[in-house]
């Protein structure tokens, strides 16, 4: 699971950083929440494919079921980032771009951690994952008592 988390951070986090740069630019043309929604939809489609192929190595494309499930978790992440930035704007009506980015990326990182767990345990679970026996940690022979 650790290796898949590292791949998730690379693909999802890398895309998240690019999204963090894209949202403010797009927000100059439309309301911030709409810009965030557009970027979230595009990045969710891209990341779902990346996660299917590379992060969780399912052996192929994501398929519609996984796209819809991933979209549900992305909707929660969208809500988290939107609430975080809207709260910032309520507390500080004219935050600097750096402050806005810090709030957005922090909320995105927290939401991303939750998404990883959901995607790993529900969306990209394979039949082999469900039937594999649980690994039990046995004590080291030198520590075992007779």
C-alpha cells in the first residue's frame, strides 16, 4: 500500500499542483467556484485513468464504473477546497494569491489523503485483493517464548 500511496502522491499531487496554478488563472474569466469545478472535472478524468493504469496497476483503463466512483470522491474534494477558500475569503476579503494557494493546496492535500484511502480500498480493489489472505505479523523466533 505504501508504494501505491507514493504513486498516488506523484500523479495526484502533481496534477493537484497544476490545478492549483490553473484555478486562479481560470478564475479571472469566471467565478472561482466555477473555475474550480471545471478544473476538478478535467483533473478527475485524467487522474482516474492515471490511477487505474499506474497507481493501483489494475491492468487497463478505468472504465465508467470507476470514473463515476472517482467522481463521487472528487465531488467531496471539490466541496472541501471550495469551503476552505470561501471561508478564507469570508475571513479575509482580499487574501494574497500565496495565501489563497496555501489554503487551497492544504485543503486539497487533506482531501487527497481521504481520496487515496477510498480509491485504494473501494474503487480500485480487485478480486485478488478481496480474496487474498490477510498478512499476520508473527513474532520473531528469537522473541518467542517456549
